[in-house]
C-alpha cells in the first residue's frame, strides 16, 4: 500500500533527454522500466511560477497564476491563495509535508511543514548579481558595447554563486532527513539543468568524446543577419561561459552533463528509500516544470517560446508495470493523481484528472484531444497542441506591455519570435520550422475556437478583493534575478 508520495521536479529538463536511449538518465529509465512513462506529457507554461502552481493545485494557469516572478499581479495572488494546494490538503489529513532543493517562497510555501530557509551567503551574492543585472538593463539598449560588458559582469556574478545553491549533492536525499515514521509528501526541486548547467567536467568531456555534439561555431551562427544584438550578446555569453566559441556543442554537452547530474541525485534518492525500507510504500513521480530551448528557434539556452522543446516535459512514475503511455497528459493531472494514490477523499476541485487509470491500465481515462499552454513573461503567447497540430498565437497583455514595452516582442531577445499566428504540422514537421497557417486557415480557425472555448470553460476560483502580500517576495525576486530572470 502506498503511504508516501515524492514529486521530483527537475527544472528545465527536456523530454528528449529521458528514456530515448541516450544513456543520460539510467536511474530515471530504471524507474520507468518497472513503472510508467508518459511520452506525451506537456507543461502548462514555460515559466516556473505558473508551472509549479499548476502542479501544486491541479489548476490551469489562467485560473490562478500565468505570469511569472515580478510580473505576477495582485489578482493572480488572490486567485492562487483561494485554492488549496496538494501540500495543504495532505497536511490537514495527517501527512508530513516537506520541500528540499530550490524554493520559490510566496504562495508555494503554503502547507509545508519543512521549507528551505534562505542562506545569508547566497543572499549577499544575489545582491551582487542584482546590481550587475540593473547595470546591464540600464545601458544595453542605448550602448550595446557597454551592455555586452555589463552582461559579462552579470554572468560572472551569477557563476560565482555558491554551487550548493543549484548543485547541492544531497538536495534529493535531504528530504528523508526531515521525515520520521509518519506518512509524508515530498517535493524535490532540482536545478541542475537550469542555466548555468553546473556539472562535472569529466561528464562534459565524456559526452564530447562521443562525437555527437557538432553544432557549428559562434561565427557560423552569426552569419544569420536576422539575429538581434540581444541574441548575439546572449550567444556570445554562452560561448564564453562554456568555452564554446569554436563548437557550440560544448554548451549543449554541459546541459547534458547536468542531466546526468540530476539523474544521479534521483538514483541516490531511490537507494536511500530502499535502504530505509520505504521504497515499496512510496510513489515517486519525476517531471519537469518546462523544457529548455538550446539552439532552436532563435532562443538560446533558455525556456521561453511554446515550441515542443520547451512545452514537452518528461513524466515518469514508479507505479505501474513497465508500460509507456501515449495519451496526452499535463502537469494539472499530478494533484488529482496524488489524491487518488493516497486515497484522499476530501479533495478540492481540479482542472486535471487522475493518471491512475493509465497507470493501472483501466478504462476510466477521459481521452484528451488537445493540451493548452500559456506564456506570459518574456512575451505573451498561447498554444493549443493536438496529436497533429501545434497552434501558437499572440494575445495582448497589459502587464508585459507596461513592463517591457510590448507583449509581442520578446523582452529577452528583442525580436518577435516567428509570426503572430503560427501553425505547425508536428507529424511531418516535428521541429516546428514551417508555418502552415497561411495554407490551413480552417485549421487555424478551428484551433482558435477551441482555445476560446477552453478559456470560457475555466472555473472562476475567487471573488475576493483583499490585498495579498508575501514577506519573502523581495528575497525571492532577487534570487530569480540571480538565476538569469530579468
């Protein structure tokens, strides 16, 4: 009988790095071999605040929080505070609730018996990073040469952050230090695959020796006249950080080495559960909040845009009998699944549905023919993804327009990524490079209507107008800046 649940979120882990025969994730693959792998799992957002909120609440971002970081509005805070997350429900029912690894504070901290505390050493470094970031923002648009220098200072300050903040070896197994014999719910948030991809140099060199990292030089990329100064500055910064000017594949190898690092931590967590005789009574879920664009679509080593490199996420569960499911699932399905696995009867309403029928191979699953995602941080886009089509389109957003001057132009790359309306046939064009919107107006109209109907069907979660304030909000926003958010 399952008494405990652990959800491991590996930040920015791409779906195509797990279970694809790459050899990067032997520990995750071993769990899938005896459990269940979901090959069509999708994020609800390419940003952590809305994505993690969807995991915690089982609600679509438009119902709670769809902006990220400093852009989250008071209305969104009121909405999310009106919804009980997994951890609050379980704690009220007698489970001990614990978080280890990266922490985002604010509403994410609700309901946890143990939540990581701030580290004074990293706070000092965060202040340095924030200063460098402010300098970069102040001069980059008007003096690109000075902006490039400021960006290098910012990157150097970010890289000087204590490795333990992002690459703590015991961040997964530390969870078990905060529970006794009582049933527990644990959330582990690993940051290995989030920039700056801290990893062992031996792993990087081993991967490079496979000969599978030939992506061309920085100069090759700069032959593209369409790249903006911001994109060139970003790519130059990446190339310098990873000594990848001559071969950008070195940067990709660093990402993949970080995947290896995260997988080892998960392996140690499984070993610790077995040593404590808790493996059989614990359901382990492994996923990501979003993927990562490496060199695709003009988005370099970051997670914005709603292409599948970012929108698809891995999802593996220790329950099951070694099956791989092809049904469309999303992060909103995790909360009702946890309630089902643990037998929680007094549960809040969710937009998602339990994955238990797919795990148990029964007929109770309500088949999805589409999934939906919202992007509202660097740019404002929405996506509808069906088995054949990916529909992405821009919608106006006053919050982004006020903060960045535009909700269409990417605030990071200072360009418009693709067209305002894009349609991709993912069966014949899985890389999403050929916009078919002009040739398929009826498909565009149909998917546009489907998105509108989806929005209309979302439940309003609160009518409250009381202000919401978080004592740790300034600290959290500083930490996000130190991780590269601007």
